DNA sequence: TTGTATGCGTTATCAG
DNA sequence: CTGATAACGCATACAA
C-alpha cells in the first residue's frame, strides 16, 4: 500500500529519477533509458529492478524538466476569436483530437478579437515555449506574426488570413460561398437582396461581401437593391428595423454568422414578418436548430472539423518535419443546405 | 531594427538571461533581479543597461526554466465532459477569464465522459506540473482522485461530485431544480409527467431524478403516471415514440439537457404534436433559441458562468493559500424561465 | 550493458 | 548594491 507513505496531509515532494535510481540501485541514466524505452542493451534484471522501484515510489516523470532539456514541450497553443462561438469550439475540438492522437496537448486561448489580448497570449505561449501556434488572427498584430515567421516559429492561421504575411492559412472559400448563396436567391427571383455582416475589419467578412457584390453585379441588379449592412450584434435589430421601413427593402438576406442570425430571428418574430414569403434568408454557420425551426433555416455550412484538423496537421507537420507547409493557402468549400427559410419549398 | 540580426530563415536560438547579462556587462543574478522587479537595491545605471540589453536582444524569459526552478507553472488544467456542450464552454470561459486576471493559464481537456481519457489527461496534466485541476469528473477514477487529494494536490470538482471523496465541489441544487419544475407542472394541472434523462451513472442526473420522483410522490401521483426514462441521444426518439403510443402517456416532460431537448423537438415536429397543448415541457440548460422558437421554450437555467468562476476562485485560492477551501460543497440555484412550452401562457 | 559528467535557463543563497 | 555558485529534474555524450 503505497498510500501508507504519505500519512501527513502535507504536500509530498514527488519522487525524481534520482530517487528511482537509488531505490533500484542503478544510475540515473539507466533509469532515463528505461523511461524512454531504450531497452536494447538493458538486462532484464535491471529492467525489473527499475520497474519495481518506479511502482514502489509512484514515480512519474517531470515534463517540465524534460522540456527544458529537449527544448520542446509537446504543447501547442490555439488562439480563437471566442470560445463561445460554435465555430471556435468545433475547430478547437478537432485540433485537440489530433493533438491527443499525436501525444500533444493544446492550450486554448480566447483573444476576443482584441489585438491586445491576442498579443499577450502569444507572448505567454511563447514564454511557455509551446512548440507552435494555431491562430484565428486579428489584424492588429501583423508585425508580431511577421517576427514569428521570420524566426522560423511554427504558426498556422485558421479561418482568416493576413495579407503579406508568409503564414499558411486554412480558410473557407468565402467569396464563392457568398456568391453562390446570392446566385441562388437571384435565381429564386429575388432582386433586392441584403447582406448582414459583422465589422469589416476581418478578411473573412470582406471576402464574403465581395462575393455578394460580385453576384449582384453579375446579375446587373440596380444599385438601389444592394443592401450591404455592416452591423454589430448590438445594433443589428435597429438596422433591420430601419431598412424595412424603406420602399426598396430587401426580400432576401444573406446573414453573416449565427449571432446575427439570432438577431434576425428576433427581428422577424417581433415584427411578425413571414418567412420566406415576406423575407427569405440564408445564413453562414450551421446551427443545431436549423432543421427544427419553423420555418427550417437555410445555412451555408462550414466544414469546421475538417478545417481544424487540417490546421492541426499542418502545424504538427511543421513542428516535426521542421519545415513549413508547402502551400500558403488551404481552401475549403462551404456547402449550402437549402431549407425553407430561403424559399426552397415554395413557388414564388 | 532588431530584425536585421535574423536574416537567415533558420530557427534562431532565443537569447537567454546569460546573453542579456553579457550584453549589459552585469551578472545573471542581477538580470534576474531586474526581471522580477526587485529594483530595491539596484542602481538606475545598471537598470538602464539591462533594459537596453533586453530590448537589443529581444529577450523574453523562459517560463519552463522558471517553472522547473520554482516548482510551479502558473497553469491549471480543466477537464470537461465535452467542449461541444454549452455548459462546458461557458464554465471554461469563466475559468479562463479569472485565470487571465490572476496571471494563470488554463489547459482545457475533453474527457468525453470516458474514464480512460480522463485518467490519461490527469496523468498528462500532472506530468506537466500544472498547479491544480478543475474537473467535471466521471465516476470511473475515484481512486485516482483520492490519491491526488491525499497528496494535497489542488483539485476542484465542477457540476458533479463524487461520494466519499474529499474534494470541494461547485454544483447546482439539482434536486430542488427538478422538484420545482415538476411542482410547477403539477400545479398547472398535469398529472402524467415524464422525465427524460441521460444515463444515470452521473450524480447530477440521479439527483434530478430524485427531485422529480420526490415531487411526484409528494403529490401522490399514481405510479402509472411516472415516466422516468433513461435514454441516450441515439435512442431518445424511439423511446419517446414508444411512450406516446401508450394510454397513460405523459402530458408533460422534464428534459435533462439541451441534447435531449433537440431530440424532443425533432420528435414533436415529426409527429405534429402540439406544444404545449398535447405535450408541455421544460428543459434543463438554457438554449440561445429558447425565446425565438415557436412556441418559446421553458428552461431551467444554470448559472454556468458564476459556477465556473467560483470553481476557479476556489482552485486558485487553494493554490496560493496552500490550503483547501473551507466547504466541501458550494451549491448554486437554478432559475426557471417559464415560457410557452410548459403552458405558462394558456388556460388549461 | 551501465555509470559519470555536463548542461538546459532560471532562481536562491549567500558572500563581497 | 552586485556576483559567484548551487540547485531544479532530466537527457546525452562519452567512458568504463
């Protein structure tokens, strides 16, 4: 009963490799060999002694010491925009899964889209010597990222990319996704189509807007029918209300993310607007209730898991191969899930 | 331009405290003093030299080395049931926020309710010398937790507790929450009330079932009207379908979590059941769409943020004070948010 | 096949 | 006020 050794409630000092060596009557290096499974030239007798000593003492190696020596921590950092967003949790989960498969651990950090927090997390992660970083970056720390890449430090961007920075990025084909959604709405007969997006200080959103505008222009829609609305969660309702008092108001909407979807749903409900007859919409991001809502909600679904996994593969590859991924951009495709809210099942 | 020093794309060795000492013409210990803001007996001249050298070299301290020396990592581990659950992300977020305030970092691990994964994460976290652990525990590693507590290692349980283990826990008053919900339904005139819960190998769920049964018995409901259904996400639909073919089928339901809520909604929708007239329900866990759904969904809402923050306070307190929290149980109260789905706004 | 010596980058102790 | 030196726990080259 090893528990007998630790009667007192005091914090017990953990046994070290030296203790094991002493207990087993061998040297530290031999124990070290054992721990790292270099059994090749080890007599089964010493092996047995060491095994016993380890069990006896309840020895577990100290990774901190190991890391200091080996200059790697088997840990990576993830910097997400906000862990409360589905997309962030999904990619985190995917990254974590791959890490576990490969013996790595991930530290998840919330930058909240604030460059200050982002910087402070990067600094902390580096101080902790994490072997690499996967980030959903803001655009406020480009010099810092440039510095990292220049030092040969493994970094992979996810979801977003930053212009002129030589860091591989796993992204969605946002332009095409938005363009396709708008094209579908146009084809359904809509002419006045709105786009509701979060602040355009983020590449992803700008690309989506570009796709939207491109589709509208291709279809030669009059300028009066183009409603590109840059909103925050706080003012989305007000903007919608205002827009819908106007004559040429949109009959369809492309919504930028699940948060804005909620605002839209709130708006629609409060005004008693009929979906999709009075207003059709399709939203970026899959939501769990898409199929259950009345009407069901059309979505532009991102392969979040695959994207997260890909990012992790690239980063871990970079770490182990010691050379950065070949491509600079790994693009994934969104899939439209057409349901009732964009008028799929009605005759216009 | 410090960037000039690192022309080659090769991985640059980071400057150490020794490099700074050399550059500044002082000793390592003096630089160390400086880094730790022990300026008391330091001439402003040396201070300046060190400052300059640090900037010159772009020196940042190595926390791994620091941790090895100081035997603390300023890192804690969080073991959650599943990061894809809202509750887990919310508590993680709350914990992380407090950690950041106090200069700690959190490593989030997904145990997926699998004791094996849980054990392997605990081992890994300990190997990495994290200063403490917050866990939503399974009941498959009680000996391991017993060992930890016996070693005086800081652990706090969250959401769940384990019998006979001397570890402080932050929990919901599940019994009372379930009892209250059932009492409300009874008061609304329901008699046949069902309870849909996940597998009962988890204390939280058993407590809720106890609360449910207590309320039913208090109200002297006949045994035929008690529908306690232990289901998984996979078979929930089938169980519901089966139950609703029966004569004494429930007219109201208490749902155990947001996953089962989705299944119930799917069921209700596929069968065209009218809520709340043909079936009323209330669910544990707040969902973002509760107010938007048709009908709006009554919820039993947990103060996830406060619970997470409390757990973090207890753990960080234990770590810094070096003695465990006074109480063994910190109980939070759920709040019922009565909306349409449990018949709040209709006359029976 | 195993042991000895040295260093990883810090901090702590104690002289000076 | 500052510096030399010894840890911290492990891995590795080299010796034996």
